[in-house]
């Protein structure tokens, strides 16, 4: 054999070995992961030929179903209100949202049934698709959508005891049905992707905004646990500057305040200077950052869906006094989602315990039997129970006290805890915020509302929040 032939044979042997190793890696090492990845287009192409189970709300109202379409199936959706978190299941673009999260269950390959998965993989048997029941109440979603109307923004409501997402609404939204029609899906997806209103963005869980005064729940909690006397009157004069090194920066007061404030007063009248002073002189940057982390800002939230990671600051630190001051009253470089604020509010409502948020309640097989229950349990305990009770009482005063800013959220006959916020927006008019929970003494709903470019700031958001809570409580 000539030297050239030997070299060629050696080269081919090496190439064959590399190809064999590559195939082995993807088949053996990555095979299981790829076969269970809901975003794998090949997996979805096969799944499109199988019927998908229904997605229903907590009362069994159908939100997504499958219809036969020749030799495959087409997914249809009853309303655009549940987008984009419900997602879509298409042949061209695969699955997204909850359709992706629970794709295996919806095609009859639930991880909770390992024997069924083995029968399918090795014997070719197919089990009937499972259905997924969500915690959402379609009635509450309808109420939230009506309250939000055509305003850009979002509403999200949780059960603070369990983390169940009772309602979530984002506007603008989109109709997912054209995405599941082969004749319209590509044009529909292109149109949605290029829409300046960003309907594909779920503002409730992916929208990031400065939280404004709603962040004072975090600052106030930290200050109390670090020694603040909530009943001590603190002198406030507007504007406030910590020292000359701050240059042109000073903290404004929403009411041009000159007077004495307790913590309760500061919540009721949303006094920025009080919280900025507490952040700078008592809490300090490192400990405020620590409490933000305790409240899971910038941390994984365990949601069974897509969400955006929030941030305390661009660097993750509060290393300048002016940044500490601005962060203390909810500005600075904070970027928070409505979901995050609803969780922070839930922790105050539930004696300092933050629940893990989740859309789904359970998975049921073809006969209706529950095969998997989703009960993730607590996510964190950022503050003590006594701190949460004190802040809760102050938030009730922020709704019910004389002249308090959050009064539009009041519900006759029920104590409501709440806090408004007006967040500066470098791109235009300020955003309006409201967070709250009710009944304050035994909460069954916690809510976060954001309205982009709100005409009346937090008052507008508080009115909306009150309407949604009244709907849930039957008032």
C-alpha cells in the first residue's frame, strides 16, 4: 500500500471516528434532553400529528383545544385575553408559553407517567393526551381586561397564600389563531414581530419598569428590621440633599412637603424624602441590596412560564449615595416586573412568606384523573412576620387614611392594603403603579397594576386595582 493511500485511509478513519463520537454524543448524552425539549422543532413536527389535550381555567372553561386538520391537528384558542402566556403550538414555529412548558403532558407523555413514556418510546404505544388545568379564573381575567381597556400596561393577580396566578392581562395582545393556520402563520408572525406595540411581550411577567413608590414596601421593611422606629416623627423638607457632594441631585417630594412624618404617614402620602433618608442614613446600600435579594429581585422565581429577570441596578450594587437615595423611593436603576411586585406584595400580605408563582394547578389524564398536582410551596421569607404585619397595617392606612393617595382602591366593607406609585419614564409620561391585597386581615388576592404613560399616575392604577379586587371578592 502506497504512503498516499495509507494517509488517506488514516484520515478517513479519523473522520469516521469523529462522526461516530458526534452521533454517539447526540444520541446518548444529549438524546434524552433533546427528546424532551419543547422547543425542539423536530419533536414538535412529530407532535403536530398527535392530538393535544385541552388547557382549561380553574373552573374547567376551555381556553385551548385541538381540531382535526387532515392527517394532523390544528390548535385553536377561545380568546386573545390569555396571550401571550398561554402561547401557541404551531408546525412552523413550534410551541411557546405554557404550550411549551406542558407540551409533554399535552401530547400524552407526562413526566409523572414514566411507564407510559417507556411504552411510547420502545413499543410505539400512544397514550391519550392529558389536559392542563390552570389557576386562572376566566371571569377575573375578563374583569381585569375590561378594567385595563385599551391602555398599554398589565394586571397580574395572585393568591398570596399559594402563588396561584388568578389573572394576568397584558395590552396590547394578539390573537394566536392565525399562527396555527398554515395559510396565515408566517405572515401573522412577521406582523406581530414588527408591531411597534410589542403584542408578543407579556408585560405582566416580562415588562420591566421603574417601580416608583411601590418599591417602598422593600425599603420600609428593611428599615424597620434594621432599627427604624415607625412611630418616630422624622422632619422632612423638600427638596432634600444628603450632602454637598451630591452636586445637582436632590430628592423631590410629591407634595412639596415641609413637616414631620411617621412611617405610616410616609406610606399614606408617598413621601419620597422619608424613604430616601431611611435608605441613606439607616439601611445603606449593601443592606438595601441584601433586602432586595431577599425579596427575590434579580433571582429565579420558579414560574412555570417565561419571565424577565428583574434588576436592582445596572451593576447589581448600590455603591453611590445618590443611587441609594433614588433606589430607596423606587427610582434609580431599578427595573421590576408586575409579577415581581405582586410577589413582594404577597410576602407582606402573608406574614413575610413569599409564594412560588405558578399558572397551572394540575395535569389530568384522558379519563379526568389527576396525574400531577402543581404545588411548589414557598419561594422565600424575606422579612419577619411582625415586620409584615406592621407594613400591612400601614398600607391599609395608605388606602383608608384621611387624604391617603391610594384611596381609589378602597372597597366598602372590606379593609384593603395598597400603595400607589408614579415612576419616571425617560421615554415619555410617567408610568402609574398600584400594588395591594384584600381582605387585609385574611388576604385571598394580591395584585400589581402598571399603566404605561398614565395620565393620572398611581391614582389611575389604584382605581383599576380596586375594580379587579372587587370583582374577585364579589363586591
